């Protein structure tokens, strides 16, 4: 995780120029957006902020499609609202999309809780009410820049951090993302989460502690990351358990989306410890020849394309101190099919 996210909890991020009152304006925008309005939105002004809004939506929701929907909803509310007196349009739009994403996160949490209660009523197993998921990865070939992804990848958040954020309560996630990642003051976030500024600070602080404990900041040097990932696959191909243990941190965690266990598998499979992860990696040595280098959320990873040309998995690696501390794997064929992997097809 970027050190910028881990600033001292007592220190607020600076108030962006002219952003005061943005949350109040955002609330007005939501009301106007549902009731119809002036249709005063300026397309060029909005488009200038679209990349930023996509980044906010993605980090809030962990879904590329849902982030795009949130941006579109933000445009509709902007277009229906008179913003002539808004001093900082960027701050206003950020809090509008923050409110939209918060509603989406609350709806998602409610669905999960209802599903959990249904399983209990049917005699199913317990487990966490809000299981983690593997968010959508941001991908590009390691050797070919993609202009459409540059803005999101320029200040990217690792997939491991995105996974951890899936476990945060909606208000925690909104407070953490807006304050720590986008420098929105707590006074402007508070109306969105219906808390005081002090309580909102506590939400972000609690989220920050969870994130720090489970998503360590990766090495910044991509070349060093790639050395570790290449060593991992070289050892996997030969079945060299000792070499695998050498490149894995003792407390490494592997999270996979569970698709390999069947469509009824709700929660990701989580493996902990170097020997457990190494043993699992050796079992899949046959996939190693099909691993194609990729940048996954800005970090070294791979896209696995089978001999038949079909995508089999996406693997994101978190490398700290030259060893792998986390591996996140997406294997769901439906989700893979929804991603644009044409750059890896040759």
C-alpha cells in the first residue's frame, strides 16, 4: 500500500482549495437528481473529471462495471443540478460519487446478510456474514502501455489492498478511501456517512488499522517484483519445493475466488503459510508454461492463457523485501470472460 495512505491518524489531509461545503452541495445534488432539474451540466467540464471519478468509483466498489455505472449516475445528477455557485467542481463531484458508492456498498452488504440468514435458515453452514471477494483487476501487458488504463494505474492500489477493503464496513470504506486516498476532509465526508467529523475520523482510523495489518506496502521496484514472480514460476515448473519456500514469505497468504471448487462456493479459498502455499503451487505446475507477464493493478503478475486460447486465471503478487507475501487469484470463467484480455491473446 502506498505510504500516502498511512499518514498519521491525527493529521487531516489538507482541505482542497474551494472544497468547503462540497458535501452539502452533494446532498443537494442527490435531491435535485432524483427530482429533475435544470439540465445545466457542462459536458466538457464533467469529462475533465471523469478519470478521477472512475478511480474513486473503482476503489470504492472494486468493480470496473459498477464504477462506470457510478460515474454515469454522477453525470445524471450533475446534469440535473445548477452548479453555477459551486466553487470546486472536482470536490463536489467526488462527494456525489461517494454518496452513490456508499448506497451501493450498503445494498451489497444487505444482500450478503440476507443470503447468510437464508443459509442458516436452510441449515447451511455459518461463516462470515460479509465474505471477501476478489475485486476486478486492472490489467495491462508488462511491455505495452495502455493509455486507457494509465490514469488508474498511475496511482494504482494493489489487488491485495482491494481484497482487504472488501472486508470493511461500507462507512469505513468510504471514509478511508475518500480521506486517505483522495484527501477529502472529514468534515466533508461526515454528512455522507451520517456521522460527526470526529466519528468519521474514527471510522477511517479503524479501517486504516485493518488495512495496515493485512495489506503491507509492496516493493516499489517493478524489476524486483518481477524477479520474485519469475522465481516463483521457475520453481513451480520444476516442482522445486525448496526454491518455492525461498521466494515465499513464511506467513504468505494465497486467496483464490473459489471458482475451482464449483459455482456453489461463495467465499474465496484462503491458504496461509509458505509450506501450504508451496504445496498447492506444485500441484498446478502444468499451468506455468501458459503464464504471461502482466501488470495487475500496477504490480507484477500474470495472466494464464490455456493452449486453447481461453483465459484460465489472473494472478496478482504482492512482493515485500524481495519475497512474495500475498497471491490473489481470479479463476471464475464468467468474470474472466468479462475482462478485456485481447492484449494477452497472441
